[in-house]
């Protein structure tokens, strides 16, 4: 399993979780700190390219502000 810590637009936490849940088995999103709007995305190594592409797309639309670790 790999993990990425992200900072989100506070109003996008549920949206990002919903998007990842929509891709069955892609990864799981867990809120780390609601006040800082940080979440952890955990995924299998085989899904790395798809997860990175989805993170970039969500960054482009402004839902994800920052990727803190990869």
C-alpha cells in the first residue's frame, strides 16, 4: 500500500471521497484533520498511475490544493 497526504478545499472533502469511492477499488480517502482539510489517500501500488492522474485532475479543478507527500 502507498499513501498520499493531501490538503483540500475544506468544502471538497466529501466530494473527493465520493470521487475516489466511485472508482471501485482505486483507493480509500480518510480525513486526517478536518480543521486543516487534510486527508490521506491509501492505494495499492498497481493503482499508482490512475491515482496520480486523478489527483492531478482534482488539483486542476481546485478541489485538491496541495499534495504533501507522495
